[in-house]
C-alpha cells in the first residue's frame, strides 16, 4: 500500500467534489457529469475512507451521496446515505474519545445530528424509520425534542426498557419498577404473552429484584407485584417444575432467584450473599440486574448492622 494512501484519497475526494459541483449546475441541462455516476463514485470512496480508518471522511462522502440521490429524486437512497453518514460521524467521535482527543469531538456529533435531522425531514410522522432515528438521536442528545407518531408494542417495550435501565443506573428504583410493570401490564392487556416471552422473563427478573430491594409495604404493592413475590416465596409454588418456568428462563436460575427471595424474606445475610454470587454469574443477568443484586446485599447488610448497633 502506498505511504500516501490518505493523501491519494483526499485528492480523489477533492476531484469528486468538483465533479459534483459541475453536476449540480447541470441538473436542468442536457450536459455535464452524470449524477448517478458521481453518487456511485462517492459510495466507493466512502468505503475506501472507512477501511482506511478515516470515518469522518467516509461521512463526508455519504453526505455527497445523499446530495446526489436527492437531486436525482431517490428519496429512499438519500435517507440511507444520510444515516450512513451519521453513523460514520458518531464512530469518528468515539474514536477521538478513545484517544482522549476532545477538540473536534463536538463537531462530529453535530455532524451526526445534522444528518439525522435531515433524514427526519424526508420521512412522514408515522414512519417506523422515523421512530428508530429519533431513538438514535436521543442516544447522543438525550434532551432532543424530536417526536414520532409511530407506535407499536415492540417500540413501546424498547422505550420503556431503555428508560427503566436509565432509572436503575440513576438509582431511581421506584420509577424503574413502574416502567417495567407497565410493560407487563401492556402485554397482558393485549394477550400477546406468547409473542413476548423473552421480554417478560427478563422483565420479571428485574421486577423481582426491584421489589426485594424496595421492600414496599403491602399498601404500595399492585396485585401483579404481590403475585410475583408469591411466585418466588410461596412454599406451594410449583414453578420449579421445568414445564412451568417462564419462557426461556433457566431452571437453575429460577431456583437461585427463589432462594434469594426467601433469604430476603428471612433476612439471612449469608444466604443473600450466596444467592447473589450464584445469580450474578448467569449469562442472562444484565448489567442493571447485577447492580440491583449488589444493592440488595448492601441494603440488607446495612439493615443488619443497624439492628446490631
């Protein structure tokens, strides 16, 4: 490979940019460079910049592709190019963060946001893609005010689960419990439990851990909360039978969760610690659930120390 590889690519980019300017001027004429040809050349150059570890230049090429496709009238391809440009800008930002080079980091995020917002302008209010783009925007700009009229159970579940994770990380466990319970209630009301078995299983684990941590008085527990706790603490529960387990839940994991629930009920610190150590090693346990397991142990240890004091 030539030692002037980046310089060669930049030379190609400048030449193509000049060609694009000529093509723009010739849009309504019968002569000048072919826009489709320019678009294809920029797409190829975007790939070269990307494999050359220069995502910011790859993003600029995809912006040029979007301009070409917009002038041609290919709206779908224009949006696709804008989204590729946005993702390349985000990657460039992340690369600078890893190197602790922050001087231009903001510029790349601004570039990504401009691309996302330009793509939104090409889509209808009730578009599923619009809803997905807004989620990407809020990952890099949480206070963004973009909204979408698109609504589906899957998108609603995603949004509620994301909000619940953020609440757990922020220590707002009551809010997290409310959001996860809303998911379960919504799926139950629609009677589509069979379609969302894995969602209900991971949500059940998180809700159980939150209930054990919060120790809500009966007056603040909903019927679904009471039923969930009874499932893991009742001596008459038959859920330890494999055929009666929640969809996708490992039987051994369920038994450890039962052990944790009973240990919390009896305030057996050693049993809580042992259950925490067993549960945390399961692959099904998420980062947020690991946080909850640790908080449960700390809470009961503090409570026991206070009583001894």
